[in-house]
C-alpha cells in the first residue's frame, strides 16, 4: 500500500467530519476503545495532556508541546484538522509522521480485520496513539477533535486536562447553550486529574466546569482568577509578555491579540505540570513554538507590502478577536478574502467584518462549503460588497493584483480556506 491509497482508505471508510459535517459526526467511545485495545492500548505507555475548548485549543496544544520539547522531553502532538498535509495531525518533536508510517499503519489495521465501521477520526486518533508509543514519547499533547465527552480521544487518562475556552459553535451537535456545550467539554475531566480552565469563560459555562470538577474530585485552576501574564505589549509588531513566574520580555511567536489569553492558560497549565514534577522551558517554547511544532494559520503574516495575513478564526468568538486585531493593524485599505462552511453562523461573522473593505468571496474544495454566490448575496445584505470567486487561489490572486503596497490582504473565515490558500502559497 502506498500513502495515497492509505489516505483514500481513511477518508472512504466512514465520512469525515471535515468533508461531510454533522452527518459524519459519530459520537461514542466504544469503537475507539476497541481500536486502541487492538493495538495494545498504546495510550498507556506515556503521559498525556488532554486539551479541549471551542477556541484556542490548537494554539495551547502547540505551546505546551513546545515548552516540554524545549525542556528536553520527547513530545507527541495530535491536532486537527490539517491544513496542507494529513501528516500535520501527528507529530513527534515537531516531525510529522511519515507517509510510509501512515501507509504501514493502515495496512496493519486492515490485516487485523476489525469488526466494526470506524470513522475517519477514530482511525486517525488510534493511529496517533500507536505512533507515539512506537516513537517512545515521554508525553503526548492530545487535542480533542469535537466536544470532549464523546470525542474519540476521550479514552485517555491524562496527567492534566485543559479546557481553553467555551463559546457557541457546533450547536447542532453539542448543544444550543453555553451550559450544554460546557457539559460536553467537561466530559474530559477525569477523577482526581487536575484541570485548567482557560480565559474568557461566562458564568454559565464556568459553573458547569466547577461542578464537574468537584464531582470528579479533580483539582481545578481557573486561569483568569490568578493571571500569570502580568503585562502584554508589542514591539515592532511582535508580541511580548511579562510573566509572574517565568521572567519578563518573553517573545511569543504567535502574534495574534487573542494569544495573550492562550498564553495565560498555558502558564497556568505549566504551573500545574511543574507541581507534578515536569520541567518546562516557557521562554524558549513561546519564542520558538512555530519552528518547534510547525504551527500554521494563527494570525500568520506571510508577506509585507502589501501585508498578507491569514487567520484560522472560524466562529463568532474567534472572529471577534481577529477583527479587533484587524482594526488596529495599519493599512491604507483592507482586502478581505473570505469563505465559510455552510453550517456556520455566517451572518454573525460577516457582520463583524469591516464595511469599508473590498471583498473577494470564495469557496473551498469541500462539500460543506457555502457557495461563493450565496455568500456574496448574504454579505450584500449586510453592506459588504465584492465579487465571487470559484476557488481560493483565484480570490487571493485578485486581491493581490488590486492591493497597493500600503494595503492589507486578509485571508480567512474557515480553516479550510487556509488549507486551500497555504497549499498554493506563494502565488
């Protein structure tokens, strides 16, 4: 079996959420438990940090991995979705799983004749856990795919659980209120295992987490109650933080304004991990997180003159942060290349975007994508005007052709817009 055959099998075995949306969501842990047992329960061979949340869980996962890696640990990292290459999902010390290892794992799985119909994500998460055991990692940072309670990754018993942020997203699957969504996220809390709750929590969701932690006798740290970031500031466009326990003027390679809240969450997690006996190099991890882990798409500056930024904000809470930063970014004029998944709150996200920008409405190569023609109509009703483009590449090229050196080109609206964009960049 070659790599492409393996990828075709993974996507064809059961619909992937990335492609099919809610129709492919397969909640429940029984299949994941049986799959893990088939491979010898690899998740029992190393320590695990389990990370859930609506926004910020990817950034927090990568920062924690970088801090542990900088301190000398061999670190596994499982995240989703990928942007360009499936192998981005599974890394050890920043090195992606090889195409050969993916093909070999799928071949081994097929040979075992598993009696069931596992989903794409159930297979992928099992592959990650097995890869980390084979690579003899000391610790793995495992990001929840969707929700928490019934997510495939929730078969692990971590040394620390982290819940970054809770806001309204995937309401058709997780619940229509913050309390209902918080209950799903709280499902990762294990008996006696410390849990860190991140920034920006509403009273409704915070109450749910506190109750669950108490019921599970899990020590709870709420990052916003005792902030570890004493001050955050910018110098030459770069983000720096002064911390209470890890020094001052620490450079953070992730420059989005929203990263300050994520750093606070990470520092709270770092304190708990130190109490558990782990070493972390906070300064090196924050400064070199992109190089160490390969993280992409978080307020990612790709060029100057014109400034080109892509960002992964894909729900209302994330877009609020992104648009605040956009409004404070110097530019003569803004060119917005945007596309969305059809199952998102597109109207609310569009309403957060600037009226006086030029828009390039696009659609990604996914059946879940909102058609650019429909997006253009919805935007026009909100006084956001522009042309529609059938691909992200065409939209970005049009924006670059129209932009002056003093302008800004923003690319976003969906992780899948970023995937199509970064696969072809630079144009």
